[in-house]
C-alpha cells in the first residue's frame, strides 16, 4: 500500500501520462509492487519484502502520533475516521485478562514486549510491575514503565506478552528468540495476532497467495498451526489457545491468542 511504501522506502505513487513520451508503458497510476507467498506446511501467508531494521524504524517511528496520522490520512483519507479509535483501550482486553488470570497471581509481574504506550497491555493498573519494551519511542501511560534491553535480564516475570506485534515483524522467529532470555521455567508467554479474515474464511487452504493482492502494516497472516510450529521451534509448548471474536468499533474481526511456556526437559 502507498502509505507503507512511503514510510519504509520513501516511494510515492506516480501517474504515467502522455507527457512521459513512453512508447510501451500504458498510462495510469504506478505503485510499488510486491508478491504474496504462503508456506505449504503451516499455512502462514506473507509479504515477500522483509524490511530492514532501518525500514522498520522509519515505518514505526512515533507510531500513530500527529505526523504519522497526517501522512497516513494523506494516502488513506478514510483513516481520519478511525485514527482516534487507536487512542482508546480495546474493550476485548478485559476478556483476554479473564482468560489469562486463571494461570496468574492476583498482581502478576508483566512484561509487554512491543507494547507501544501500554494502552492495550493486559493487567494495566493491576500488574506489579507492568514493563513495556518497544521500539516506537512513544511515552507510556500511567501504570506502565518503559524499560531498555539492559534491564530485561534483571527481572522475573509471571507473564510476558507479545500482542498484535508478530504480524508486523519481518523475522518473527528471530524476534521471539530475542525475548527467550526473559522466560523462566514458570513464566507464561502470551502471543496474540489477528486471525485475519482471509485465513478464517479459507481454513486449511494453501492456495491463498493469489487472493492476497495488497499488503499494509500486517505483513504476516498466521494460522494456528503456524504459531504452534514457531513455538515448538523455540522450545515452548502450548498451554491453551484462544479464538476471540472482537468488535473494535469500526470493524469486526477475531484475535488468535496462544498461551505457552518452556517445554519440560526429560
């Protein structure tokens, strides 16, 4: 999509007109091209671009601040109608907390890996503490504390959260390997990704690549099998899975939540 191409690459759409004097190219709008791919084993659907660290930083710097919103509205005028929604805590987080709290102490020690401002961190206001580790650089909300990489190994957490992040990152397995050192034998890991409509509507279909013709910030569409396979490769075992329909104000969707822990060694 043009907004992502602009933020990550500095590319903008151009209009090919008769003034270009080209003999073989048709006139019309030209956009950045990409390809859709799908793993034939686990079914994950993904964009062929794998952004560099610099491109990721450009795409997510000051995420959803005034500059970000203005640039996005320039390319996507309809975003003006939904931008304010992202400044509010999602209603479905209460249901996620109720699902998680069966496994946790009343005031869990929580790390939200990629938690932005903490606006949708589980147990905001109840965790003791709630730490946020994130590349965006935005200020966190009261009740949360931003920490850097140098503080991670000094802490013990009951719960590590990586929510609505893995759909954005170019190398999700490597990304999760970075948080492995903060997982103790009794730490639970909660992963949450959108259960995208294309995946839900075509379960077990391995021929989805031709149907996915545009990509935005979500560059990975996960199946439950894909998340399970990734966790297994990391030496983690699944405790429970959650398929939760959500109404996020301007659209209805579903999230896929997976609770995991380190596998027991025989």
